[in-house]
C-alpha cells in the first residue's frame, strides 16, 4: 500500500450514489465516521473514524484500522489487546461519507477499552426535563475483560 492511497475521484452524483467506484468523501479533517457492529448479534460495538490510510489498510488487511483523534494516528484495533476486529462486511453509505463495518472480534468478543463488550454500555433516559438530573443506566451488568490486565500501563485514550 502506498503512503497516500488514491481512491476514485468524485465526478458525478450518479457515479457516487449509484456507481461502482469507491470515491469516499472525507470531512474537512480528512475523516469518515465508522459504525462498527458485531456480525453475530448486530450490536453496535463502537463508533470511530477513518482517514484515507485507515480505510485503505482496513480494506487491504481485512482487519479494522481507525484514526485516533486523540493520538492523531492510525491504529490497528486489537494490536495491543488482542481483540482484533476481523471485517466480515464493509459498507459505504449512499453519498460515500460514512462507513459501516460488520466485524467478528477475536478473543472475548469485546471491543471497548473500558472492558465492556460494546462502547455503548450505558443508556440515557428520555423524557427528562432537568438535564442535570439525568442518571445513566448500565445495559451491561459486567465487564467482559479486565482492562488493567489487558492494557497494563498503556495510556487511557479518553481525554477530558
């Protein structure tokens, strides 16, 4: 793979929406949002971003690569944890500005660095008029793995 992948140029709306060319439209920061779901359950595991290199590496290797906005770097999901996301299906939306990946996760099947199966492990109540009074509800009753055992002293990617 070259350092700077070259996808098809975006020439016409018809080509982008109904053609066969992969002509992604990256945002002003050079990123595409990515929704990642478990191929078996259909659960959303995470939402991330890809730049052109992460998209090309994902296509080339068949394993999920993302662009970390906090680290400003491409990362191979599972390189540290062993929880590699094998891509079963990769789709691009109608105007080619977002991606959906169906993946099979190695090991415990978890994808969240906090230790849960999904990064969406809490529910927000609706119909609440006092936003400051909201209390999140956990949708997963236990962690799938211990993040300290898996990541050790690696820096936490969550930034305040």
